[in-house]
């Protein structure tokens, strides 16, 4: 559904020359640098990276808003920059910090305008709108002007608007930014249902990595316009050399335990924290501890994906 090969985007930027108020110099900023990836139909992919990594620039080239400086892009077999109008009927886009709804109109009227813009047949429009209203809990909001909606309500309204014409591909740029816990949960449930029921291909960029862990089976990590990682979450933990944590409560306070395959982190009274590689089983460590020490309780804590990403960025 999405095919990118050696994609590049270079911006020309002017800046002042220190000490020479009237002089400017031009230099190039390479926002995207040689990206290559494919996304099959029906896949939901997380596309993550720090601010300035090139995520939004990539999305804008995939939608035809920006023209690539080099390389090739195909979305549903269409070159976005050459045939934006035809592509627009095949994609839906949600930018978390911008709305596609009409500010002074009720939500219902915004949806009617979307129907006319995309020339959606009435039965299909009614069916899709009813589904979105039901799953996103939009019923009480349909007659409320967009300007009076909260951020969470408006975001749910934007996502529904992007799906009324049954797009093949849905681009989500920070769809849960600024939302409360309840609104985030509703949006995640809805996106999972859309992907499962309609087979919609989803490319999700976000700084909330819980979105990625909840929704995506595949994640791509970008930094300085280059692809650092492309694979599943387990592989991401391996690439980031992440560690699981074994929290052990002993019957009494003990010196720092030393067992092969684990690294002592800290102690608090009879409780100790031990780190071991994420891909390693905890069973041998537990057996070794139980053989030599009286145990009261223990638990294993999984690595946080935020820590894995931070470690990858630090290494890069």
C-alpha cells in the first residue's frame, strides 16, 4: 500500500551571519535522508522519533503536501506529488495539532460538507457516520459547534471525518496529543476496530509510546531523517539492549546478591532489584536465588519502551 525508496527532502534555509547584521547565508537542512520502506495493505505501523527527526515531513510527502527532493513514493500505486486529487480519495489524514473541521459549524454540518467534498453516496455516508458516532461516542456532540468542543472531543470528531469516505490509508500525526486517559482509550479502541474490521492501513506517529504498544505490531524508528530500526517490538527491545527487572523480597536484609546472568541495581531493606537481558528467561535466575536464599516474594518488570528508544537515540 505504501512504497518508499531512497526518499529525500532538503530545505534551503537562510540565517544571519554573526556580527554582520545585513548579511545572510544559505545552507541546506536534510530533513529526510534516504528513507526506504514498504507497508503492506492492512498493517498498522508506528512511526516514531524525536522532534525534528523527519516524521511529519515524511507524512507530508506521503500525502502530496510536499514534493520530495529525491527518491520515489507510491501510495496505493499513486505518486502523491503528481496526482494529489486522485490520492485524496484513497487516504485520510489527522494532524493532532490542526483540525479539518469547520470552526463555527456544528459537527454534523462539518460531516455533511465532507460528504459533498468526497461525493460519498448517502447510504455509505450514513453507515460510516453511524459507526463512527457509536464507537467514538459522538452522539451528544453532533449539534455542538466545533469551537465549543474540548480537545478530546474535537480529536474524536477529526478522526471520524477522516474515515467517512472509507480511505485505504489513514495517516495519524499525534492523534492523542493532549487527551485525557479516557479519551485516549476510546481513540485507541476505535482505531484497533477500524484496522481489524475494514483492513485500513494505518501509519501512526506519536510521542505517546503507549499508543504504539497498544496498537502496532510493527514500529519504525527515525532519527535525523534516517531509519534506525524497522521491526516488531520484541526486536526493538533487543536492538536497544533493553533489560527486564527482577524485584526480589528476601526473608531478611542481605548484602547485594551476585548471580550469573543478572546485574545488581539497588537494595532497600530486604528488597533487591536485579537487571537481566530482556530476551532472557527469568526462570534460571529465580531458581538460583531460591536455592541459596529464603524468598518471600518476587516480580518481573518489563522494560519501558521509552527507555529503549532513549537508549537508541543516545547511542546514535
